[in-house]
C-alpha cells in the first residue's frame, strides 16, 4: 500500500504487502501518557528502487524518508522515519534501520542487521548478517558482530564465546596445580 505524501521515481517496483508512507514511531510522554506526534513528512523512492513484500518504510516526522536511486530492499525490512539511503544500497531480509539514520552509496546490509537511530553509515560498507550497528561507521569495508566491528576484529570477538568451556577447563586445571603447589610448599615449611 502506498499512502499519501509519497513520491515515486521511474521504474519503481513495490511488491505485495509493502507499506510505504506509514506513520513513523513517534510519541511524546506527557501527563503519564504516550501521545502520538504527527508525522507530516514524506517518503521519496528514487528511480529504479525495488521494495520487497511486507516491508515498511515510514514517512518522515518532518522532511523526508528517502531511498536513493537503484536501491533494492528485500522482504520484511523496516525503515524508520527520516532514514536516508544513498544510491544502489542493498538492504536484505529482516533488517531494521532506526529513525534518522543515513546510509551512504553502495551500502549492503545482510539479513537481520539492526541499526540504532541517528547514525551515519559511510559509502561502500557491507554489514554481515545478524550484526548490530551502535555507532557511526565511516571507513569502507566489511563489518560483523555486535557491536559491529571491522571483519577480522569482529570475527575474533565472535569466536570467544565458543571458547569459554575450553578456557574454564584450563583455568580449573591451573587452579588445581596452584593448590597442589601451595600444599607442597606448606608441607615443606611445616617440616
């Protein structure tokens, strides 16, 4: 469904169940209640944009939510209010991009990437599946993990949890050895 205040370029493809121009998630807490903030901006999809099934692109609070030329958005993606994507971005299934985030040109976000709000993602950045972006990323390259780090650093961080049982076994063995040495030293002092 394409709601009011949406601008579509040439050759835009929108698949079944996509929602373009829905209200952004904006509330103000007042007198013990959450009051809806009007979302009066627009959504702009530039030429050759494709939007997958069951994807939601929220209208801006003010200004515009803007999807750059040639960008391709897969199924089941959430793009919040005031997000701007550069040209030729690839946003893959179950990515969630929080409000007012800006993506450069040629950004790829693999499945299930989560992006916190008000961030800047530079040009030619690829974020691997299931990563979480919590701060600006400026250098081109590949990122992974939570929080997202450059590829090799992120891969190292992802391996540590799997090594915890081995590290605990080694720690227990060292503790046992220390206790044995302390016992021997203590026995030698008593003699």
